[in-house]
C-alpha cells in the first residue's frame, strides 16, 4: 500500500494539510485530530450549513444569532432551540446525532404546519409541542414598582397590567400579551 492511499484514509493531503472549510469544521478537528472524527462532527457542520442556508451568513464558532430575531419570524425559534443549540456547540457528546437532527426537523415541520404561531389562540404550544393554546380568564396582574419622588426618596406603588393571557391545555404554559399599564389609585 502506498503512502498516498494511507493519507487518503486519514483525510489529509499529501503535505499533511487539513481538509475542510474553516467556517464549517467542528472545533475538535481544527488541529487535524483525526482520532476525534465522529458522526457528531458532521452534526456540527450540518447545523452551520443549515444556518447559512436560512440566513446567507456565516458565524464564528458557536456565536450564532437567534433565527427568529434575525429573520423576524417567530416560527424559526424552533430551529434555533431544537437544532442549532444542540448541534453547533463545543461539547461533542451533547450534540445531536444526524438521525436525531432528522427527527427534530420532522418535528419542527409538524409543529409549524400544525399552526404554531406565538400568541395565537388555538395554536400548538411552543414548549410541549402537543397542547393547544386557549384563552385564560385572568383579568389582569398586579405588580409592584418603586416610584422615586425625589433623588433621595422612593416608595412602593401598585401597578396593574392589563393583558391577554393564553395557556396550553396540556402543560399549562402561559403567554402574556401586555396591553397597557395602569397605576392603582391609593
């Protein structure tokens, strides 16, 4: 067996150069540590490719932005939480396997096609993924704030928040949508 075929098996060039894009290569392979290659190395790369396909942007290491915020689409929060936060991470053993990524992608598709949208009555719960949001019957919430009358004097004051509240009929997750604040009369 020639030296060329042996280095092919190790995925190094004839001059022992590393193969792989610096934007997508997982941290454990950066220094040519071929003994650490695993399916979870592919998981890291798949997460970064997914991010690039959705945003057209690359990011350094694990410092990706939340897709929901970046692309102004709350449904993409599923991809950030369920795939990117579990693939584009330093800890190799905590990364999803490629089969788990496929399962998560199927679940995300099911949740989104099932009507998920935050703040919408009758949408699928964004936390358990199984329950349905229903209106809750809370009239408002009372909170306490400190009011500063002068530079050296503060006192507590009641404040009411008028809000719409929806809750999941499965796990009880609540979402609050504030309409306005109103100071309580003393």
